C-alpha cells in the first residue's frame, strides 16, 4: 500500500526562475512566463535556472539560500498510523487540510482492515467487542471506552499541504526512522516528486548513485 497518493506539485518551474530574483535589476513578467514554459517542456542540466537552484541547494537547508524551495507547493494524501500522524504534527510548515476521524467514525470502521500488520490481533478482537457494545448501547461511556482503547496501529488518511523545503527537512530527519511508514514515505518522495531526488543530491543528503 502506498503512503503517498493523490499528489499535486505546483509552481515548480516558476519557482526555479524566481530563485534568481535576487540578482536581477528589472522584472519582466513576459520573460518569466516564456522561461517557465520552456522548463515545462524539459528541464535539463544545461538550463541556467535549474543549475542555479542546484547551486543554491548546496547550502544548509536553514541558511536562507534554499528558501526558494518553499515556493514549490505540494498537496498530497498520506496514509499513516496514529503514531506517525502524531509525529507529523511537529512540522509547522506542513498543514493538515483534513483527514479521517476516530472521533466521528470509530464506531463504523471495518476494524479487520483498519490496522497495520504490527497491531496485535488480540487487541483488535477486543476493540471489535467494544465497538459492538457501543453500537448496541449508544452510551457515552461505552463510546469513550471504544475511542480511548483504539491502538496506535490504526491507519488513517489525511490530506496535507506543504513545500519542497519542508519535505527535504522531513526527509533528512525521517528517512532512517524506526517506523517503517516514515521510511516508505521518504522513499516515495524521491520516486514521485519531480526533481526531489536531484535537490537532495545537490544538498548532499543523497549520493548521486542512489
């Protein structure tokens, strides 16, 4: 199962061009549009906007030289367990747009399919019993027992909005994480997001042969 689905990348070409704004004397909108259209046709190692961006990315992520990467916006659906979602919320520049809710739907979830492979089957069976009890009684107390007994292995999908700079920071911190879903998330970033691997290589986080 993929961790990242239904993703969109915005303003990649326009942001590569804007990475050079600090060195221009006069802004020409039409020229920027023409350059962006050329980049949309093909991005090669000969393109000056692309090579400039890679040069800037040789600096540390928090140096300010890499700040242009904030302009490459990414929206995506992520399927994480409760455990990983709690850790994800530490990142201030990755907004959770919306997501599945235990508060609203825990009594309706198909608990046989809702958990990852590391969740003990005995715990799942007990949760199914609590779910059945609540659906019969509809009492607030039984609902809270069901809600608070839900283990961390519950898989839930949410949509997030972030940018390449934040994702590079996340990758640097999480690609060797103990949780396998974090490692898979980082692997999928490299495979799915255009130029993300090249940015990591330029920043020194990846070897060119990887």
